[in-house]
């Protein structure tokens, strides 16, 4: 029996074939005009993909590397910062702040929820050097209102530093209009290539802060990267094949909208949002409970499994029976929720296939009182309404 | 909006990634020990895949090249042959017989049907040098009963020559037990690679006929290929990358059954048959009429569209809306039927996705009185029954 492996994880996401081919062909040296042309092209594309006039840098690291850079480059030991944490990746900001000797005030929200703006407003102090947050908290599949937080920070000296690793390509940002000082993305997310690259936009306000930062940094010294990037180079040996793949993926995103990357970015976000909405409708139709119903992320959907059931069993059954890879909850959510992704190279028929598989597991394996076609039909209604001619 | 291109055509079929990688890596010369080892390995695998002790040859041509070889090598001008024709590929045998100056008696069956065995029995004469037929008539998606025809031919001097181009990997053959003298396959079918290779098994009875054949042949002279194949070579420059891809695909089929290619072949046939049955159930649930209800092929399913509807509109709508590629009818069936494939690298979730897409076209575009999830649910019942634990 053929079972095609289908990644439905919120990173890594399915690889774009055109990017795979570009990676395979990337047999070039990184200190040559060929590479410089590629690097400058990809950096220019990333500016459009992020939607900013700010500098955009590319790091050969995972997204966490760019998160570290966003701490080490703009703060000094003893600085006060505000962290908004509502999940595993919020906690990562706390860990990074601690590692660099910062004093972190933390506003939390329960897993699956987003922050109370009044609480954030009260917590934010002029002495906070930066506010750190996620746009989309991948561990709970909740999205946070970056625009609202940006409104609180604007016209203060505090930097707004946003982990958009699963937010980019799934939600809209007006980086320059809102005043997002740092926005971070990762390669294995909406841009459809394997892990190994992180990218981030850096505002002039952030660059000013970088001048006074006293934190030790070397590999992630963004000033060095900025200087080199202007010449089409990276400070250290870059992940050349991934950069070639990223260029091909951004070409693909542009080509989905007639060559216009800005429109392609909007279409990509729309794609994730419609697939997310269809998936939510399908899973709710099967009786599952959305884990982040009030501010669901379009990057992934998390659902809570019924009391007495282990979400790991469902994840395992989907893998064993259909070679379909979803994600269990992380940390304390393990066993309680499962997550399915929509960011990047997914299309609507992937959603149909996913829900068809979940129906089998729900009915055949778990014995839930559901009918075949029930989730698919709910998703189809969402899709048909979204794309009415 | 992302729409992944999905081939659901009965050749070319979706490419196996492992075969694509093997093709990309096939940078070897064809008169070297490396190539000879590859060629001998693939020929040995093909014997298992066809399921025969007969010689198996590989030609760098489309399936039609092997069909021509099966005429030119075993007959002489003026010979009488019997052709069983029930569609476009049956007619191809008639065309080939004519091209080589044979006298062809033809037993026909209406499109979508198979042959009346009594009629074939009556038509078959001792002077028929060969009987030519399809195992699966791709143009109508009907399968023919090769075993029953073989019973009529056994212990006669007539050769049984079978186009199994879409039959191999979708139905079972006992080549040696039944006495199939020639069985032909093509690369862009169940073996999951692009077009460009044909393969065929040749019985000793057929080799004897080849000795007396007076037809002109050069590129398709099978005696030359047999002689070279024993040394791991092809007579003329072979399509090296495709052969490397074929080897990888046959490895994959074996690996689906723990490394046992014979079991893998059975699993592949089972896969096509379950997907075909699920697809038929789904399409019937939507009110479509099966075009070959009595002897449906597992290679593809053909359905007739309702009176007044053009099947081309449905094919076009699936392509435009979902990038899903199906096949219109050929010849006089154009506009009246559409065909969807199951042979090769398809899995059950592909079938779910296909039916979900057809539901949208049926309901949203064509305005048929159907419900979302209706076809999917019918297919799910078939699948659940087939793979009950």
C-alpha cells in the first residue's frame, strides 16, 4: 500500500520542488560575483516579503539564532526588558533574556490565549529597553495582536522585537507603519525550504541601540552582517544552497501573483488563512475543541482532544495509517492537544486529504460518533464561501 | 492561492521522488561496468515485477515502440493475426498490423466493454500467427480478461501478445502459467517514472517465431537486444537516466513490502485496486455513470457525464480551479467521458483529495444536486472495509 509522507507540521513544512531543484544546483562559491548577485537578490526579495524599508539580514542559523541576535545586539547586561509569553516560544525569550543577564518583566497569558492589552499597557515601563513577543505562538497555535502592542510602544524608547517565525506568511504586518523594530522569520516555515536560515528586519531605532549594546556577540553580530550585506556578502560562510532555495521559493511566491512578490505574499497569507479556517471548521465538525478559539493562528491549528484521550495516540495513528505527520503538544500541552500546519506550501486539497484522514482515525480508530465526510463537508463550505466566483 | 499540480492522468503518472533523484544523479556512461551492473539489476527486477521466467527486455522508446517490436519481430508480411480491439489502443494494434502488411481479423467490443469470449473463440483460427490485445484499455478504462483469452490460445501455435502498459501494476498476471508470450509495459505508468522506456517479456515460443519473421526491423530488433542484454548492454544508446530512475522505483516498490519485490508488486496492484474501487464509489455517489461498469480497470476510472454536459468542461474546471489534471475521452469518447488514474504513485489520500475537488466542481460549478462530502464518504467506506484491522 502506497502511503506518501505528508508533513503537516508547523515547521518543517513541505518543501517546494522548485526550491529543492535550486538547492541541488547550488554548486557555487560564496565569495564570487555569482553568489553576491544571488545574495543581493534574495535580500531584496526578503524586504518585499517582510514588507519593509528597513534593513533585512539573513543568518545561517535556525530562527533561535535570530532571536539570540535580537537580544544580544540591542541590550546590555542589567537592562530591563518586557517579555510577553504565552507558550513555549514566549518562554524562549525569557531564557534568552536570562542568558544575557537582562532583567525580564514577564506578562503571561494562559496557553492558547493571547495577552490582555490593559495588562501589557500597565506592565510596560519607560525603562524597558525592548519588548519581546511572538506574532504567532507556534506551541499553542494562538496569534498575538502585534499591531495593538505596536501602538503601545510607538513614540517610546522601547524597541518592539517580534518573533514572526510562523507569523510571516500567515498574517499581515505593516512593519514600518506600526513601528516593528525587529521582525524575525525562519526558512522552514512559510518560505517552503528546509531549516538552516533565519532572516530579520532591523529598524534604524534598533541600529542606534546596537551601538550602545555591551553584550558579547560574534557570529550573530548584526552590525557586521549589515556591513557585509551591503556588498552582497555574509560575514561568515553562508548556507549557500538554502539561500538559492530561498530565492527560488520567493520567485515561486511572486509567480503565484504574476511576478508581483508583494501580491504573492498577500495570496500566501490568504492561502494559509483559508486553509486554517477550513481546518478549524472540519475539526470542530468532528467534535474537537479548538485550543486557541479567540485568536487562532493561521500558521497552525491546535485542537484539544477529549478528556481521557491522549493526543499522542491520534498523532501516532495518523502517522502509522496515513504517513501523515502532525505535531503533538509541547511541554505541559503534550498529550492534550495536537497541531496541524497551514503555513507555506500547502494547498486546499491538502486540507481535504488531512481531514479525510482524521475522519478515519476519529471513526475507525478512536470510535468517536462521527460520520465519514463530516469534516470534509464543513471545510468545503468554508472554502466555497471564501472563493465564490 | 497555492494550487499544487496533481497529475491524475493514466500516464504520465506522478513521479516518485526517489526516482527523480536517481535520474538527476545518473551521470554515467552506458558502456561501462557501472551501467552494466545497473542494467542487469533493473532487468532482473523487471522479471520479478512482470512475474516471469521469460526474457525481459528494455527499450528506449514509448510503449508503442514495444508494440511495434511485438508485431515486427514475430510476423511476416501476409501473415494472419487476430486483434481484439475495444478502444483506441486496440485500434493501434490494427494500425501496426496494417503497417507491417499483415492480414488482421478483428474482434471488437463497444467502447467501455470487453470481449465476448464465445466470439473470440469462434474468430480464433489455427492460421492466426498471433493474437493481439490490451490487458487494460486505457482509452475506456475497461480491463480485459487475459487469463480467459490465454486459455483459448494455450496449446495452439498462436502467440498471445498483450499490451500490459496500464495493466502491469494494476492487475495480476501469471505470465508463465497462463502462457502469455509477450507482455508489454511502459515507464510512465505504474513504475512511476517519466515516459521514454518500454519493457516486455518474451517467451521461448515467441523467440522461435522471431527466427522465421521476415519483417524489416532494426532499432526494435529484439534478437539483438536479447544478445546484448545478456552482457548487461543495450543494442543502441539507452535512456540511462530513466533506467536509473526505473531501478530506484522498483527498489521503492520492493521496500514497500520489506524488500520483497514480488510482494511489493502485489501491494502495488492492491493499492491501485482499492483506490479504483474507492473512486468508483465516490463518483457513483455523485450521480456519475461508470463507463466500464462490468470490467473496470484499476489503472483508471472512466465516467460518462450526464447528457448535455461536456466532459471537457469538467476536466478544464478541475485544472483551472485545483491544478488537478485528469483526462478527457479520446476519439469519439471526447466530451462524453473523463478519466482519472490510480496506477503507480497514488495513495488513498490522493483519492480523497480528488473526490473533494470533484465535489466542488459538481456542486459549485456544474450545479449538480449533490452534497459536500458525499463522494468522499462513499470512498471512505470502501477504504475502511478494505483495510479493516
